[in-house]
C-alpha cells in the first residue's frame, strides 16, 4: 500500500514536471511574437476610431481648405432658458459658455484686437451696453440711461462703440467712447434706425432704417450708409423687402445682409429671409442662400473666405449656425442644439 502511494506520488511529480517543462517551452517560443503584436494593434485601432467616434463632420471640415483658420465665433443662444453668449470653434467643436446670468445677454461683438466683447444685457433692469474680457470675465457696464440701448459694434481702431438707443424718443444710431463716455446721436431721425456696422476703414457706418418705408409695406426697410461723423446719409438698398443686419467684408468692398420678403415681417421671424451681398456703392447685388427656411445675421471671417449665419433648417424651426463660402457654396452646419442660436460674429484676425 505504501509502495503504491509512493509510486503514485512519483508519477504525479513526474507528470507535473513534464507539464511545467512543456509550458515553459511554449512561453519562450511565443514571447518574441506576442508582445510586439499587441502594441501594434492597439494604437492602430484607437487612431482609426477617434475621428469617427468623436465628430466626423468637423474632422472632415477641419482637414479641408473650406474652413477659415482665423478665429472663433461668438453667438447668442436661448438654450439655457434666457439668452446667453457662447463661443464655438470654426469647425463646430469646443462650445464654451461665456455668460450665465439669469438675465438676457445678446448681440456679442468682438473688439478689433479680440481681447474684449461688447454686448447688450438687461441684468440691471433694462437693456444697456456692457463690455467683458474675451473669456467672459470682468463685465463692465458702459451705458446708464433709462432707455433701451442695444446692438453694439466697435470702431476699427477700438476707440468707439456704435449702438442703438431710443433715449431721444425713437431708436437712433449713437456712438460712445470705448469707456462709455461722450454719447452722440448720429442719425437723429424720427423713424427707426438700427443694426449699425462700422466699415473696416472707419469712415462709414452701415445701418438699417424704416425712414423710406412704403405706405403699403410698413414692415419694409432698407440699408443706408452714414459718415462716421454723422453726415452724408446715402441709401444702399431700395426695395420692398426688409433688409437688415449689414456686415462689411474685411476689404470693405462688399456688405452682406439678410433680406425678408412678404407681408407680416417683423424682427422675431424664424423662417424666411435669405443672405445677400451688395457692393459698397449699391451695385452687384448677389443672393447667397437658396433655402426657404431662412438665413440671418451674416458675419465674415477675417480672411473674407467664409460667412457665418443662422438658419432654421430643421424640423423644429429653430436657428442653428452655418458657415458657407463667400459665394454661398459649401454650407457647413456648426450647431445642432434644440434652441435658437443666432447673432454669430467671427473673431478678428488676431484670434
């Protein structure tokens, strides 16, 4: 019995020794091949999956010459319940919220050097003009009137800000110093003037006005030019549409704007309207968008190759941001939130 147990133990030890020898041989044979294979496969899979899984459309657009490399885009949105100001990269990535006040912050405008942002806010009771740093910090109130002040835009040298105010009884175009001092009424007209846009050379301000509206089309208005000192007003468009939101091309030769046709037009229209471009002298009118769901608030990229705008091209009829070539070709959607994203502004070349 003892001998049998010893034999069984010996057989078991021999079997275990043989098994260990076999496993050791297999391990030494596999070791030169297996470790290199794993690292080779893992990085390849991760690299291939990243562009597809993250954001296929922006990745494709970013690798194309269609997208201007100059700057980011400011916009206002109601996605938080009230209006706030956001930033987004030119390929639609990297959305960043700049304001989070429970009030309404709208109409963001870059300073020429990209360091500051002017905007309108009703955080102190009524709409006033404010300025903050480009990261959303250090907001400063510039206007303190009891009227409504809206639509700020910087002069090209950054020394002044044009805006709209009804402090003299009806909306006119005003100019203040960048520190909020010395307000001046440029237009002084009994009809509504709005949407100022300073020319790149600083000599003129484009704006929209109802001053020549036809009696049978009271909702129609046109675009005008005024010298920066308030003199020499000239009419740029002359039609029965609602022409608004002028935006100068960086070289100052053209002005993009949105135009609405039909009855019942008003500022809050969602659908309808198209983006047009016209020469500074009022010639060479060109329609850029061809979509019945609208295009509003055009803004040029710093290099003049792209235009950002808002359009309600979705089932819920809410505004998203799009960019397109300066001739209207190759539109690219930037935002897809279930909200109204509007008033986009391309960053200056310094950003």
